[in-house]
C-alpha cells in the first residue's frame, strides 16, 4: 500500500479554490480531482500491512499532543517545475506536527528523517508534463482571487492510502487521529 499522513481539507474550501482553476488552463497541467486535495505531512511510500500497524501505533499518541490549529491558503504557484499547488501560510503548529511525526517515524525505522527546511506546506492541485521550461519566477505565484474564507481548522491527522487506477489515484482514509481540545503539550 502507498501510505501517507495528511490533513484533509473541508469540502467548502476545496470548492472555493477549485472554482479558480479555469484561470490556469493556459498552463496545461493535469488537474488532480479536488476530492484528493490534502496537506501532506509525511509520504511513506509502498509499505505492507505490518508496517501500517506500526505507523498507527506510533502516530496515535501524537494527535493528543496537538490542539486544532488554523491553516490558511495564500496563493497558487509551482512548487517545482512539475507540481502546481496551493501554498499555505507559515504555521508553527503545522511545522511542529511535521517535525514530531518525521522524528518519531525515523526513530522507529519506518521512514528516513527528512530535512525540515525542505518541508513546504502545500496542496498539490496538478502536475505538469512535460515540466515547465520557462523561468519559474515568471509564473511562480498567482493571487487567490476569491474573497471567501481561505482558512480552515486542522482538527485531525489522517493515515491515508493511495491506490493507483487507470483514471488516477484514489485516496482512502485508513485511520483518523483527532487533535485534542486539551493538548498535553503546548504547540
């Protein structure tokens, strides 16, 4: 199973942001269905059921260390020459969650430790094939035009699976870990 840990977005926010995608048709990227939009915390790749159980045991207590926190979409742009994304505002709780999960899974030998400086919170909304060849600075950031609320409360961490099918990846939630209203640790 291809597994990853993510924060899922509320449907209303997905719909608001999806309404703006036609502005970017000229970029000719392959759109990812809004139903698959999420904020990846840690990609774990192909793992078997035994490792999935270890991940669940490791991640469950993490959620109790965090209170729900706000995340805000800031702009559209290219993360690299292939990924078109919605970027998020800097968030101390999100980075703390990322570092906690990353360290915990590395300590248990489940996934390698990543360089936290490389973590760029975003929502992948499309992929560009072939990659863009023009200067990235010319197309990197696009304002979000809507005046609708672009913030949402992150209230859980989900262990997700990705199943590749001919029409594209289908994501499913394996386990949901709700953040605690009375977190044991300040975040």
